[in-house]
C-alpha cells in the first residue's frame, strides 16, 4: 500500500494461519468508500470466510511471531547442515523464514529420498507448524513447460522444504537418513 496500491490481496492460508487447516485470504484497502463498497458486496453475495475458518485464522495469528522465529532458527541450522552434504549440489535460502530449496547431485535418487523421509511429509502446502517437502517439477509446476520452468531455476533436481517448528535435531536426522542412503 505504501507503494501506491489501492487494494492488497494477501493469502492467509500459509504462515498467517500456520497450521495447514484452513484456506483463507484478506482483501486490504485504505479508502473508506472502497471498504464500504467491498463489505456491501461481500455481505450481499456471501463470498466470505465461515465463522470457524475465521476463528482458525485469528487463533493462528496469535502465534505468528513465535512460529516465524522458530522456523527461521530451524531453517538456519538445516541450511548449514545441507551445505555440508556431498549429495547436495546447491542450497537456496533467503536468510529468513522456513522456506529452503535444494538441488541434489543425482536427481534419480529423488523418489528414494521422498520415500525415506519420516518426519517430513511429502505434501504440497507450506508455512505450517509441520515440515513438508515437495518436488515442484512433478507437483506444483508439472504443467509448466520444461524450458520455461528451467529459465527461472526450477529444474528437475530441485526439492523444496517448508520447515516447521519441530525439534531441529529430528529434522536434521530425517534429512540425513534420506539424503545419505
Ligand atoms: C496454498 C494452498 C492453496 C492456495 O491458497 P492461497 O490462499 O490461494 O494461497 C490451496 N491449497 C493448498 C493445499 C495450499 O497449500
């Protein structure tokens, strides 16, 4: 909004709710008239979040800062661990939050790696309390032509981790077992 947007649309499904149990989003406006127009429209068409889903978002928000702190702390330790593994070619991490991408040396081992993991769940979401792993080339980005996804680094050897708030020793042990087998 500081950059001049009239309306900001923000997902609340991921970190804001934080428990992988609700689909939600927020429409944020500055202008009072626009706000009233939107509220009227939503109220009359009924395209709003249910009371229970709203409750889940509000409950999740209360622990947002704690969850982010812990996810970042865990992620930093996992990045340091992954960088030392001979089976890992590259680790991508922005330095904050729980999202890590890694490229493996041998992409043929990816099905085995995914099968071996016990603490990480092989699932597409992100931003929750539990750690998840996805294989974007075969899941979220399967529909995108190879040349296009490779042009922005989404190669067939890339795995994406969403780090949760578990004990980091369990997460590192799990990755070690899976990546070194
Ligand atoms: C992220 C996600 C969606 C989309 O939610 P948005 O609020 O649009 O970001 C839908 N389903 C699952 C399982 C997701 O992880």
